């Protein structure tokens, strides 16, 4: 059997409920929904971090961010002002080290054509996609968003500054066209298309006709008459304690909806070209996101309910992601999997799928979930871990967490608070069981501490000048 082509679609800032197949009644995603109907939908898939760069690094390395040293989004402002609250943010790497043997390198060594398209955000010169095993790089740069140029050309993304396109070309359309060309002009050997969309990261920009469409839809559904935001609680983190959280209560933003639709059209074009090329059954498509939807700041354009909070937070809304996998003829159609998986798992899973020997010294934290795609119900793993020792721009506090079975425990470093939830019974994380189930709480906390010690996770220290600085303000 010929090794299959791999298309990995990573969306930026897409929330767990931003697709119709995951329950959205406002966004329209018929092409992405096809992946669910023709493949497997994961209900409990996770990003390794509630912000982007660490998750991206985990996909390419098979490691947890704490094991790599990239624990926050690269070029974050806190490396300039690390003491933003009671704690001092820990230092972290600003690029994916060359010492990591990336997934792209492994596939290239196995005979694959390797193409990167879209957002990179794992370092600049010397650390770009072409420096980590990709034959082609279209649009990958040090930056994490389209920047001041926005989604409409001319763009400010360095590799695309001089792109020969008409003004007002939409970035997602351009990147999709480049992906289509690569597929149509591929060599006679399998390819790995690493399509990492800039969509739906800020700036929030959609095509005018789509904004108008969803403005009318919101009005028709009466969403414009409903309360859109709540602002009755202050942020729990010290550096924003005097600001109120602007939580979106429902999905109704017409610009965000327009961005989702353009993304869906892009996926449709990719599905069309692989069908036209006659390689549908030879191509596995993986669709997921790098962190939760932006629900509590920067315009709060989406709502992740019933999940709590969103991007930048340790709660489910920050890390639980859509994950759809389609592989016609090799996995069952229209199936659902509720076994937890995490982004470091992609590396060993893909290697097993394509028949390349595992790189056990590299993907030390991920495990292959191919058995789940073949009908198994469980994996040989006790727990999944997170470590985010930073203040999120969106209001989240530094912490670590663990999911073991149905239970999830979060430890917050500002006040050493521990919260325990049973996600099967309480997906919204509203009922803290830490005092009700002290034995389970202690067991998970001990597992979390042992894991942090094993990976030598950096813990933020108390800021000795916090009170003095507060008074000076």
C-alpha cells in the first residue's frame, strides 16, 4: 500500500464550538462538516497550551511545551515587562530549536514532499519552515498574525510583501490557491501539506458581502436584540484585577462569522482539488486548532459555551479544540471519539499511519492514537498535562493542569489555589470538587507535581516588588 498524503489544517484561535458539526447555530461550515460526516469527530481533543506558539511547537516535536522550553506565544510582551502581577513570568525560548527533529524532517526522510503554507510563529531567520524540514514555505514568518497589513493585500507578512496579486486580495484565498497549485503540480510521491491558517486570528476582517450576510442573519434570528456580553466580573489575575472581563454570551459577530465562512470555502477548495486529482482515498486530512476561541478580550468575537472562558485561560475553553480526521476507505465514516488526545500526539500518530519508524527519542510525550481511528475506545495513557506559567493577554493566570479520566485539576500559581472538576458531569467547570473529593484532588495534584519535576517545568516566582509597584501606580 502506498503511503497516504497528509494534509494538516491548523486553524488559529478557532474555538471548540465554532463549527456547525460541534453545535454552532450561527456560523456556516458545510465543507468542514463534511470531514465529520466522512470521518471521525473527536469531542475531547486538546491543544497543548491555551496560546499558539507552544501548541505549534508541540505538533512538530511530539513534546509538551514545558519539555521544549516554548511556553508562551513568541515575542510576547512579558519578556519586556515580565513582572506584571504578583508573579514574575518565567523565561522561555523565542524559536523552535534546530536540535528538535521535526515531524517535517521525519516525513522528508521518509520520502515525502513537505510543504508549509500560512502562519509559522516559531522563530525568524534560521528557524523558519525551510530550516525545519519543509521544502516549500509560503507565508510562514516570525509573526503570529497578518499584522498591520491585515487580511487584504498588500500584506505586511515578510514573505508576502511583494506578492504579485491585485490589491484587496483576501489572504486566505491566496494561500489556498498556492496550496491548490502545489497539489496539482506535485511529484509522483506522497506529500505533507502543513496548512496553518492565519484565520481566524485578529485583526477581525472579512469580505464585505459576508459581513452583510451575517448582519442580516443575526437580525433575522433576533440575536441583535439579545444581551451580547457580560461585564460583571473582574479578571482573576492580579495584573488586570481592576478591569472587568468582557465575556461574549452568544455567537453573533458578523465579521467573525464571515471569516469562518471564508475558511470553510478554503477547505472546500482543498477537498475539491484532491477529488479532481483522484487522490481522495490516498489522502488523510487532519483539521484542528491551536488554542481556544477568543471569548474574553480583544473584541471577544466568539463564544465557547458550554466551555468556560477561552484563549489564554487554563479552563476548557482555552484548550479543548475541534479535531476532525478524514481518511476514506481506511477509517469509518461519521464516527465520534470521546477519548482525550492532545497535540503532541499528532507526530507519532502520523508516523504510524504512513509506516515510518517511530522517533521515540523525539516525540517523547505524544502517543499514537491510530488505534482510536481503527475503532478502539481507549489509549494506554494515564493523564494529559498542561503548563502555562504566564499571564495571558486575555486574563488567564499562570498555572498547570492535568486531565485524568473524567477529572481535571488546575493549580493556579498566584495563590496556590487548586480546583478539581468532573468534566463528564460538569463540562462548564462550575462545581469545584477540591474540598468534596480531597483524596482524588491530592492524587491528581501529586501526579501533576511529579510530572512538572520530570520535565523540569519552570515555575513563576513571587514578585518581591509587587506591593511597592501597586502603590506607585
